[in-house]
């Protein structure tokens, strides 16, 4: 085949371009530490990487939700613990001062104490978390309990639950219905506020004998009321457990997803550097050959 | 005859012939880097012999034609392969620009913006009456709609740039046709006198190649040496010494159509009849690939808007209102907007399932769950899966166009090398020829000197 300078030249240009392009591509991988710098580097891989990214972002969010749920439960627990203690104190007062031989003055001062306990229990029931009432169901802007008249408590909230998204289409509910905890007489439980009111009434009853009977009548209900609160507290335990278990699952899942993503996306730097060296060698030998071949011609040798 | 003047005549004819040979060699050397040049050769033959007393005796050399070393079929092949090369080059370049728009490798594309949008809804479920959460949700939603429009507009910009390229190519085609006509005229003129118009033919072949890169053409040479070029489904571009023009006109979608203008000024749209060349690559990228991507973006935006709005309207805002759309505007990627009423009053965001329930996050949960719902592709894919496959597809298209382009440019190189090996100038070869003709010239000069000396000897005898 007849070979002219133009053939040699254009072939060399093409080879050099190819080598330079490969070098550029490998350089980019090393600089960005990524194997996939454009979708066309690995289209299917790119699609998968995007899927993993969405996954990770969602996982982070679920864990954030769970975290808030746990904090809320802890707050619930602390609040109800206090409330339970207050009701217990009231019960003890009832037990201690149920005798009919107390003086009016003594009974007045105990009544005063119990009134204080009543307000404190109501205060606990009306706790706020993050600006929202926690025992008002969905009516989080309305205090769940209020005095109607003297020590007649009314519930102003509803029975809504706090719903937490913990996973794809999976929710965990936290009970937020204050009635459930403090005024559950309708379901065979105890209306704590009413019992406290009864205690106050008994202590303030001018007739000591009738008053004493009233007081005695509140001792067991108050005990049941305290148990009711603790019962609600313990119902939160499985919820907390579920939140923690899901959190742990997500925490374990994350590195696996990250690893899968890294396998697809990350450049193997060692491999890339070795390849870079190979390409450099190829490039240099090509241009060295070019230098030797395209220069000489017959004219150099004619006299 | 065998006279001294006869000798002189042989010598002078030889001188002139060898000199022409050097001329042709010189022309070849000068044109070694001229694109499209085919090396020329001087055809020499021995002159008509003369009958003498001793039988036929030769009467020297005569230079015949200067002929072009050229294989016609190679020219046709080169043009064909160049047509495909132009097509894939233009297609690949346009697709690479589309790929850049969907560049998610840095991380701030539609994939991330959509994730943040859904996460903002989830944050709202944790505190449905919270003004911080609501404000953030509005901000993330506005980023989402802005990203949609930006991607859409960027794609449209590529389409407009392609329109520019098409207009430029059409102008170039017209210029090349004019060139062609000019060359046709010159060739016809020269060859009607019986000579070969080698250089003009080379230039005309080059024009044909440049035309092939832009648009697929059919060409054939007629009897008097002129070339007819036709495009599309047979519309003539160049007919001997007459040329027709191509033009562009704006079509219903606002883009340029390629038209052919006949002798009465009527235009014929030839988009569908162009099958190769850069014009085809550009038209395909603009009307098929990019349109496809635009439609998919629209579908994504539309479905998102519909799904979110239909849930949002059934919920209740903090102010008790219901039936509000979350997104307004036309249901398209460019038109989707966050409802201005909501942007001005975040209480309208309906997180609740019931009225006057600030702690109710039911509707917000329902909307947040849309992230994983199968809402696209006939209920088989999520929003993000749909988008992710768009990104994949863009990459696949580039991969494919690149591999066609690489393959094709290898083909073109090979065919051109083959042509070059037949018609190309080799400096070494021409150097040898130079010496060849120079020696012959010197020998012929010596012949004349010898004849001259013989004449002098004869004259001295008188």
C-alpha cells in the first residue's frame, strides 16, 4: 500500500488524541474520587446511585422523626411521673387526715394543701412540649384541662393521637388524650380531678363526721388513680421500644447502603493511578515514535 | 527524419516534455497539504515514428495529458461515510449538552431537591402547627418548582441553540452550492476544449464532501462534466449551472424547519426527507430526544402537582380553610408554582385531616407518603424512580451516540487513508520524480549541445 506523509500524520494525530482523551478521563476520576462523573460514564450505575441517595436522605429523615418521638416520650414520662407522685401525696393526706377528730383549723390547712396539689396536677396535665400541649389530643393549642367553676375540671381537647412516621408507610402512635390519663371514669377508670375535688370538699365539710366519710371514700380511688397514671406510663414502654428498635435498624442499614453506593460511585484510586501510569506510558511512546517517524524524508538525504 | 534539425527537434521536444514533468512534480509538491488534492501525473508517449530508408524511426517524446490519479468510487464512499459522521457528531454534541442539565454527580439536581421537599413534609408531621416547619416547607417547595422550570428552560435553550446551528448550516449549504455552480461552469468550459480540469475537479470533490457533512446528498455527473446534486427526496440543489436554495422557516413549535425553495419561490419542508448529515443529527436531537425529555419533565411535574393538590385540598389549614391547592399554575414543568396564597400565609397549609385540630398531622403524613407511592408510569414507579431513569436514559443516549461516532470516525479515517494512499502526494516519491525529470532534462540539453556541435562541424567543413 502506498503510504504518504498525510496518512502517517493523520494516524498519529488520531492516536495521540485517543491517548490524551483517555488520560483526561482517568485524571478526572482521580481528581473527583468518583468513577461516575457524568451519567454516560455508567448510566445504569448512575440511576442506582441516585436511588441510594434518595434512600439515605429518607433514612436520615425517619431517624430525625424517631428522635423527636423519643424526646417527646421522655418528656411524657417525666411529666406523668411527677403527676403520679402528686396523686400519691394526695392519697397519703387523705389516709392521714381521714379521722373525724381533727380540728377545723387543721382540716382547713390540709384542704389548702390539697388545693395546691390539684393545681399542680392540672399544671402537669397542661404541660407543653415544643409549644404544643401534650395531653390535648389534636387540639394542641388548647389547654386540655381547665377549672369550670371551683375545681370542676373539664377536658377541652380531643382523642387525637400523635402519629410519627418511622419508615415507608409505617407509623408509631403516641397517646395524647388527657382524658384517658386523668379523667377515665367513663371507661371504668378514675376521674382524678373529681376525686381530688371530693377530697377538698370532704376536708372543708363543716360536719366532721360526714367530711371524714367523704375523705375516706377518696383513698382507694386516689390509689387507683395513681395506678391509672402509672399504667399509662407503662403503655408508653412498647412504643419507646419500637422507636428504639426501628432507630437501631435504620442505623445498621445506613452503612450498608453507603457501601453499596460507594462501590458504584467511588473510583478505586489505586486502580486509577495504575491505569494513569499505563496510559502515560502509551502516550509517551506514541509521541516519541511520532517524533522519529514523521521527520525524516528523502530530501534530507539528497545532495 | 535523421537530419540534424531532426535531432534538434527531438532534443527540444524532450526538453519541453521533461520541463512539463518538473512542472507537474512541482505542482504536486506545492499541494501536498491541500485538502482534497489528487496528485497529478504527466502522460508521456513516444511521438509518431517516421518512415525512413532504414524503416520506422522514433521522433521523440510528446507530452499528452496531465491526468489526476483518482478513484471515483472512493469519492462516493467518503461522502457516504462523512454523511453518517456528521449526523452522529451533531447528535452526540447535542445529547452531551442535555446530559449536563441532568448532571447529578455534584448532587444538587432534581433528585436532591425532591428529597428535601418530601423531608420538609415529614418535618411538618412532627410539629404540624409549627411556623418554622411551615416556612421551611414553603421554601423547599419553591426550590422544587424553580428547579423544574430551570431544567425545562435549559432544555429549551439547547433547542434554540440547535435552531441557530441549523440556520448556519443552511446558509453554509447555500454558499457551497454557489461554489459548486462556479466550479461546474469552469469545468464545463475547460473540458469542452478537450482538456482535463484536474484542479477544479479536486475542488469540486471537496465541496461535495463538505456538503455531505451537513446534509445527505445524491450526486451524479452528466455528459458535459457538470455535476447535479439533489437532497431530500429528490429536490435539486445544483443542476449544472443553476442552483436552488435551501431556507428555514419557523414551525408551529417555534423551531426552524428546513425548506427547499423552488424556481417559483414556493417552499417545501424537507425535514423528514433528510436522513443523514449534521442537519439530521440536530433535527433528531431537537425534535425527538429533547422533546422527549421535555415531555417527561412535564409529566413528572404534572403528576406531582395533581397528587399533592388532590390530597392537600381534602385537608384543613390552621385557619380552618380547606380545598386549597398547594401548587398552582399550568400543570407543567415550566408553569408549576407554589400557591401564592400559601406563600403569603403559611396557615393555609393543610396538615390536618379535620378542622380546628392543630395537632392533627394526618394530611401531612398522607402527602409525605407520596414519596414512596407508585404514581408514575401507570402506577409502577415512584416520582424519584421516574426521574432517576430519565438521568440514566440521558447517559445511555450519550454513550450510544459516542460509540456510533467513534466507530464512524474510524471508518472515515480508514476510507480517507485509502484515498490518500491512491491520490495523495508522497514527498519522497515526488523527490525521486524531480531527480528523474531533472536528469532527463540535463540529458536532453546535452543532446541539443551535441546536435549543435555536429552542425558546427558540418559548417566548418564548408
